[in-house]
C-alpha cells in the first residue's frame, strides 16, 4: 500500500497522525505501544510534530515503549547517532518514562551490544511473540532499510533478532534489527521523501529482476501490514516507470 503526499511536510504530518492512531489503539487494546523508531533524516520532522501540541497531547506517552530499528555505533552525542536525532526531535520533549526508552548502545563491541539488545527485546516481549505495534523505516538509495544493506550478512540472518552490520566504506559499525524480527511486526510504516529516492522506489515497486531482492523489498510481515508514505518527488520515478 502506498500513499503519496505533495511534499515532505505533508508526509510527516501523515506519519505523525498514523503514529498517534497506532499508539492510542495499542494502549487501549493491550496497555502498551511498542514502537521501533527509524534513523536517518526523513523521520525527524515527524518526530518534531509528535513532540509539539496538539499531537503531543494525544499520545499516551506513559504507555509507549521505544526501541530502534538500527543504530550507528558512535557516541550518543555524535551527530550521526539515531538516538541523538530521536532525543532532539522527540524524546527530550515528551514524557516517555526513561525505563521505556531502549537505545541500541553499541559504541563499544557491536557483537556484545547485539546480544545485549536482543536480551532487552526478549525481556520486553517475554513469552509473547515479539511483535512491534509499529516499525518506522526509511529507504536508502541502494534499497537498504534499517541497516540491512544489499549483499550484507545481516540481511541473510534467519534466527537472531539483532546483529551487527556495516556499510562498506563507512568507518563505523552498526546494529540492526533483522528480518526475523521486523517481519513479525503488526505494522510497518516506510517514510520516503525526495527526488533522490525516485529511482530506488521504482525498483522496489517494479518487477523484481535482481537475483536477490532489495532489502526494503524483504520487509513483508506475514501477520502484519506495510504502508509506504512517500512524497511526490519520490513517487514521480514510479509514476514515470508505470507510464513506460
Ligand atoms: C540509518 C537508517 C537508514 C535510513 C535510510 C534513509 O540509520 O541510516 O536507519 O535505514 O532510514 O538510510 O535515510 P534518510 O531518511 O536520511 O534518507
């Protein structure tokens, strides 16, 4: 399912409204809302809208449990940190209990951090299936999502929920949730904006000719739904392809 918005601001407003609705539904139904935030730059405006009136007054923050889909293994004060972006955009401004915010701390040994984060997730979900109520994801121009990169080992993981990852050429490691966990989500929401994403979006929604599907195309929760919120600039590539 794909919804197109005129510009990044309208896309962010739609994403924030979707977040509010998901949080309220989950809090009513089960007393808590488990969400995995996306990194990158696209979600920042959505986070800022959630942190401001009126939306900030509509979310049952006391029931919200915050996780991350991935993280860069850099200090939490580093501008590349997904935790820092979420703190600045959202978490420093809303009353989510500190005990319900679960950063992917991995500035040390990524392998040990992956094991530790999986333990945090298992403690949170307990004996129940590990099903996030909402997973926010972005899309890289190479088709990656979270830190599941084309050709990366993390994409092939079939058992672990959290593994280290690395984008070749980057001088820092990452942690990422894996497909076995992501594909148990109740709801995945992709946020994609900008003309630079038009080509990859067309490849994601076009006929799959690649030997291995692009990572973002592997996000297909068996018992959940995927919704793509895209802006017109990103969608134009898809529209052009359909008209060929
Ligand atoms: C990360 C993100 C990554 C991001 C995409 C899109 O930590 O890098 O999780 O998957 O969502 O690269 O990034 P932009 O939103 O900045 O285009």
